[in-house]
């Protein structure tokens, strides 16, 4: 058995290339000891080194959270820039908003395109009464949400001057407009076939005019608040005719009524009936001059025949009640 230099048996064959057994590190003489951090016992309040960690468990840097105020400020800045861009795009495209206040306090709002002078060209109209309209000033047309369409002159987005208004039901008006109202002189053509031509105020017949019914009857004369009022001539479809005073569509006052049969009455009228003093002449030549009530001979009067004979007396409901005398 081989022995090592100390005289102990060596159980391993000696290999000239084998490393000598590790007998502990010995610092060479004169070599200074390295400066190593002094380890402190746990719980001493000092720094305790952590054991080395693998590459997958390295310490991460703490994430810095952005300030909430900065985020909000950024959002507001982006929104402001976007708004400015949109407003600028709308402005340079010619889109404008305008508001007109009428004399009665009602309003018209416009949103749409304008020309270089800032005058409206096309867009939407919003009225304070809830009505809406599409306006195209290139064609001078306004199409309303109620189905009516206007074509004609405009002033401050209101119908003013000459124009035509076509209603949804087919009625048509052509004539004067004043600040969006039918006022002045014009002509209404109704789907019923009736026609009115004359003076109007706020769409109502007011002043002098002529109304023609579809059946051929006509009235020419004064109107007040859409009613026949004042002096006028009414001709019915059967050619009977009245010329005289009207009050609120009724014959009232003095007038002459000529019947289709040829009879004629000239005298006073009350509530569309012959009442008061008057003369009735029949087509055969007979006449009565006296008092009338409810379209009949009522009261004192004289009845004359074509032969010249006369009868004076008291009449009631067209019949003789008492005779004062008879002349042959």
C-alpha cells in the first residue's frame, strides 16, 4: 500500500495530474485582507443583505403614477383643440346661426349657410310656435313642416312682398305678404272651387273684395273680419240679387232684393229678413207699401193692383186683418 508523505496510507493511486486535496484557503504572506461589509446580527436595526436572486426575480423599479390633475388637463386641452377645429371648420364652410325677434315678440331662428355678406342662403328655420321650415334663398322657397310651401320675396327670413303660398290641402294664395303675414291685396283659390280676390289683413278678408262660390254665386263689396260687412252686392246661383247693407254676413239696413221670379223688394232689413218699412212689387204688377216683419206684410200698409185699385188697412202675416178703406 502506498503511503502519503505524512506516513498515512493512501487508498487512491497517485496521479501525477491530480489536484492536491483542498486543505483550506491560506492568504499569502503580506497580502492584505479584502474589505468586506461587516454583517450585523438580525434584529440589530441595520441593513440585512438579501440572498442573491435569480434573473427571473430581479427587483423592479417602482412605477410612477401620473397625476390625476395632469390627465384631466390633457383631456380638456384635447377637447378644446377639437372644439376650436370644429368651430373653425363650420365657420369657414359658411354655416351660421341667426335669430330674429319679431315685433310681437315671436322669434325665428336660422341655422345654415350664408353668403359672403352674411345673408342666409339655405338652411333650417325654427319658429317660436313650434313650426319648422327648410329655406332656400337661391330659389326663394320656404317649405314648412305643416306641408305648406312658399315661393316669393323674403325679408329677414320672413315672407314679405309678392309671393305664392301653397297649402298642404291644396288651397293656394297669390298676392301680397307683410312680415310673414298675408296682408295686402291677393287671391285665394280654394280646393272647394271657391275664389276670393281682394284686400286682406292677417289672412282675413278685410276691406273691398269679391268672393265667388263654386256654384256661381258671387259677392262684391265690403268685408270685416272675414264677413260680408258694409255696402255690397250679392248674386245667388239662381240669379236672385241683393244690393244694400250687410252686417256680419247678414242683410241689415236698407237694400233692394230682386228675386229670381221677378219679384222685387226695396226697403229695410233686419237680421237677413224684410223688416220695417218697404215696398214689395210682384212680377204681375201688384204692390204693397207698408210695414214688414219676418219677411211678411205685418202692420199698416197699402195694397195696389195693376188695375189701379188700392186697399189700405192692417195686415198680419201677409193677410188683411182690418180694412181702413178701399179705393177702386
